C-alpha cells in the first residue's frame, strides 16, 4: 500500500484532506489510509454506504438518479465523492461504487466499478473499471485503482493548495 503513503504525503504537502465514500469495498479504502502512521494529518474519515438508500440519505446522491440508473453509475460515484467531501469537511472526496459479485446488479455485470474524485472548485475526475476475478480480488483491485486515481489527480494538480 505504498500508494496510500504517497497520497497522504501529497495531501499533507498541500495542507489538503481526503474523505472516502465506499460501497462495494465496505471500508477497505478507509482501512488502507488509516494503516499508515500519521494518516490523521490528511484523512478525515468516510461513509460506508453499502445500501442504495444510504447513498441518498447520507451522501445526498439525487434520488431520481438512483431510481433512474441504479447505484452502479459514474454520476452516482461523482455525487458520492462530492457528498462525502461535504459531510466530512474534506478538500477531496474519493468514492467507489460497483459490483463485486457474485450476481450482477442494476443491469451491470460483476466487475463493473466506478471510481470518482471530487476536488477544489467543484471539479471531478473518474475512472470506469471492468475487473475480473473473485469477489475479494475485485474489492482489493478497486482499492488500488481508487488510490491510484487520487494520486494521479494530486500529481497532475501539484500547484494547488487547499488554503
């Protein structure tokens, strides 16, 4: 999980913070961040919104979006990222939603995952994944991809500071 330590270092360097909204990973991303000593300098916390209705009630994902598209959709990931950043008072929100299996969900095949980052100025970055393997492999790979997306965002926006 050296990627997590790098992300935390990048966040600390710019006095920025991150919060996570997790669905299929069930807390694995938060656990990855908090496994690094000193993570409290940049990691604010997170919301595990495993049930679809919690995405709306806790993270303000629009109910009409959830009704129309289901929980596994790129716009849902973006809304989750924005919502968790707001709820936790973080500079960046990192969110994942997807299908770990064993059954398809919302018309999406197993291995479909959407990762989103919300950042300063209301900007979004996202990544669509089509993962293969066991349920556990899909969940672990989702953590890696989510951390990688946030690292890419932070590296691409080096000059930005939260304050």
